[in-house]
C-alpha cells in the first residue's frame, strides 16, 4: 500500500473503533440497534479506541481522509470483507462500481481475484441489483 500517494505509513496493530461508534462500548455479539448508525467520519489515533474484541489488522495511515471523494483504487479487499460479514449490498455495489476500473492501471491480480470471488459468490439477483449502491450510500 505504501506505493499509493495518499498512504504515509502502515503498521500491524489491532482494529481501532471510533469512540462514538456503538461497538466502542458493545462487543460484536451485541447487535447494533437500527437507530444507531455507524460512524463514518475520519478515524485518528485520538478519536478511536482498541477493545478486547478488536481484531489484528494492518493499520494504514493516510495524508488525507477520502471522505466521500472519488478514489481511483478498486479496494477489492473491502468487498471481500463485506461478503464475509454478510453485507451483500456493499459487495454488489463494489462489483458494479469496480467494473469500469477493470484492467486499468490501478487494477492488479488482487483486484481481479476479489472481482472473480465476489462475482462467483453473489447470485444473479444480487449482481443485477441496481439499488445496491443506494442501499449502502444513502444517508440516514
């Protein structure tokens, strides 16, 4: 990731949860109530916490938070994580939005593997769900 212009450092650590997020004080086996929306603002070392339920991860430190900006990188691992956690709508959204990036300069073997895995995992109905992106990007 260090080859990306926005990335300034990486480290091995534990997943950091935004202090204002439901899961900062509730472990993952306690479902988030529907009225509690995930916190989507930028995460820093100052506004996040590590909990006993924080899993090992790669921490990526960036020079600028890409909050609702266009990012030219496909980020197929995000779609794979979405599938793992049962978020088919996000995976379907990624699949539809990443198609134009396929074989571009930012496309690599990892992105292609993610694309093929997501495509194979989603059923035809989910792949053709045109509202998938609006389901995951709509404001509360």
